[in-house]
C-alpha cells in the first residue's frame, strides 16, 4: 500500500510538473500571439513561420492536455483507490507512480 509520505512525495512531484507546464504554456501562448502579429505585419509571411506556429500549437495543446490529466490525478490522489491498478486491483509500485503519476495500471498489466 501507498503511505501518506509517498502520496505527499507524488503530490509534490505532480505540483512541480504542473508549475513547469504552466510556465511553458505561458511561453507558448506568448509565442503564438507574437506569431499572429508577425503574420499580420508581414504580407509575405513565409511557410517556415507558419510551420513553427503549428508546432507551437501542437506543443501547447499537448501541454494543456497533460496539465488537465495531472490536475485530475491531484483530485484523486487522496482517495483509497489511488495507486491501485484498475485492471487487477493490485497496488501499483510507488516507483512507477513517481515516474508516471498518471499511471492507472500496474507494471504487469
Ligand atoms: Zn495490474
């Protein structure tokens, strides 16, 4: 079973990742906005700048999705079913949860 200390450690781990994600979301949002302005100012906006904009957009939506998943984990981290494999009902190894807090299955499932 997961101990309270381990839960706290995983929670801190998630909160750190959330902080990092929020920073990169802010940066990507600013980049996306400056891209739009650059496009408006530049009649000959190159394909390259469009491509980088698309990559940023992808990274942005990926980061937002990850952020959502992590926030969901934070909501259920204190529940008894947290850390229990959804398939076989056995506890998921703490090391695995540390490495990937969104894991809902144990290593053998
Ligand atoms: Zn399992």
